[in-house]
């Protein structure tokens, strides 16, 4: 079996042969008259009239049989067979040039008429052909393709080309975000764009990426939310409904559920509260699920989830008490640590405090819940941007969709009291100084904006994890081009593969 270097050398020789014959192996345009799918849809009419068509695509198979060459080609819309017959319609020298220079993987343009073979396959009989792009590397074996996970991600274009499931997943991903956008626009929300580079991050508990802005000579952060603090300033400015779909960056660990850069949607709705938000979000999830997958019933890991069922409310304190046997309102840090040990839950001690302990215990409990429903009653210490519950000021009007053991979204009746907000930011700042680098920064300019007045507002956001969960895929698999270590970092690649 020839090596890659030998195959590449042979193809380079074919490339030079094309050039020697005065043929450009990489022309800038094509004279294509139809996409393959269009030619197949109009096949009877085109064949009956003997109408000449010009088609283009990648050669996916070659079957030379003496004076005949059958091959299949694809253009992204469909697949079709072509036939070159020496001395009939195609000149001998064109036939020979095709036989001597064309390989599987090349892009070609063919022109001719349509007919049906004895095997009843719709085919174009080629009269003329043109090389559109000469490939220098062979495509992977059709039946085995790329098996190694890292190689599949590194050569994602080949994974898509040979794996219909991956191609379908990427198409569904586009439908997912288009359905989200369509739903919100139909509900009267205006799409906006907010800064990706910030001097103070806000809107989430996460570790940011830091970089330097040369023109301003300042350090800046890549955003960790889809413009939460900016969109709330738009509420101050008088816009009643806004949303953004954009890229988010968090300098944290890789897992089947977490990435460092991903797509997220956030909306903000003036004069609405968490109850209205939950009603809207439930409708949003159902709409997006039906548009993308055509169903409300999903198998997600070990869970069977029906989004069409009644969405339950899961109280934070009551759920932890029921599942883990701990009442977080009367316990202490040591007791939670002992219970986590009994449950076999591992956790990072860096920045460890009572708030992180409660959150870790909750994350254990949520894995037992199939949903669908909303987590409510979250403590104020874990929700620095949410309004307090007027019936219990230690809790907040926060809501999070719970589906298949995970929080798939996050929403609040947004805090619009500037004094309360300043105090909570000050508490978060103390947590950062104590070593919790995921605690929120003190966004003083945002507090200043709140002092001008922000109406009662509901805010909500979800990331592409929702899509990955509904597709029952690890979130990296549901991305088009996941980030990878540079090739050659063998030790790093091994570590990364374990997290995929």
C-alpha cells in the first residue's frame, strides 16, 4: 500500500500534467447550470428534451472499464453518477486526460445530457469536463473513515464529509439557533450586539480569559456572558425587550458538558418577572425542540425526558434535603463536607467556602432529576444579580430549567436596587480576595447605571448545552470545530482526549 508521501507525489505529478496541457487546476469559477438536487428533481423534463446541463462536485468514486469511466460526484446538495465514453461525445484526448489526472477527492465540472442506465441509475453522459480543484491528499477509507476522536475533531471537514450523522447534527445546530432567534423576534424582542472585550466581566460566576488591548494600553477580559450588564443598561435606556446570540469565553475546565468558548443566548424583558419568564422559556424550549428535532420526547443519557409534560418546580432547599438529607439553612460547612465525603463527591478546595459547598451538594442532587422543570428558591449568596424573594429575603427570584440532571439555562427577576446590588458586588469582591476567582467582579459603572433607574426586568439565558443535551451528544461533539491542542503536543492531547 502506497504511503501518503507517495500518493501525494503522484498527485503532484498529475497537477503538473494538467498545467503542462494548459489547464488551470484551480479555476476561479464554474459554469454550473444546476445543483445536483435540482437536476435530479427536473430529471424527466431535462432528459426528455435532451437539454444540456453543467454540473459540478467532488468525485467520490471512480470505476474505469476500458473505454468507459463511471464516477459519482457530490456537490453538497446531492449525489449523481456520470459517464465518460471514449470516442462518443467526449474527445479521445479529453477522455485520456481525465483517466490520467482525475482522482477520488477532486472537484470537477461536467457538461452533457441526462439518461438512465440499464441499472436504472440517473446519469449524466459527459461531453466536456473541467478540473475545478485538484486534491493532493487521499480521502479516508469510505467504510472506516476517521476512528480516533481527536483525529475526527482535528480533520472535522473529513468527519462531516463521510459521517452523515455529523453533517445532520451541524445542520440541526443551525436550525436550533435560527428557531431561537425566530421565536424571540416573533415575541417582540430586538436583537442586539454588545462588547466581547470588557474591562470588568459580569453576568456569571466564571474565570475569564485575560488579554491586553494595545491601542488603549489596558488589560481587558473576554466576556463570560452574552452582555448581561450591557443589556440591562439597555433596559435603563428604555428598550423593553432585547436579546443577543453570541460567543462566550470562560477559562475553565473541559468536560462532556463544559467548554471554554461557545454560543449563548440571553434575553432581557422589561416589566416582566420570573413567573412570566418561566412561562416564556417553557414555550421557547418546546418551540426550538419541535423545530429542530420534530419531537418533545428525548433520550438524554440515562434519562427519558418529555418536554410536553407538566414542568415541575424544584425548591433548592427542599430538594437538597430530600435527596441528600441536609438542611442547608441550619447546617455548617463541616457537616456538608462530611456528607459530600459520604456521597463520594470530589471537589476543588481552591476558593472553598460555604457557598461553594452548598452548590456542590446541589450539583450532586440535580443529577437525580429527569425534569422538565425549574429550580427555584436559590439562596441570595449564589445569585448576586437576582432580586430577593419578598417572602424570604435570604432567597432569590431565580429560575433554572432542569432537564436530564442538569441546569440548562438561568433566569432571574433582575436586581434593580442599586444599593442592594452594590452590597452584593462588595460581598463577591471579598470572595475573590479570599481566593474564589469565579466570584463576580465589582461592576461599579453598572451600579451607576442602575442609580438612574431600571424597570422591573426578567433576564434569561441558555447556551449550546441545550442543543447538545437534546441531541444526546457531549457538548464538544455538538460543536462544529472544537478547540484542540496544537498537533505534536502528545501529552496534552492525551489529557484532552480523556475529557472529551
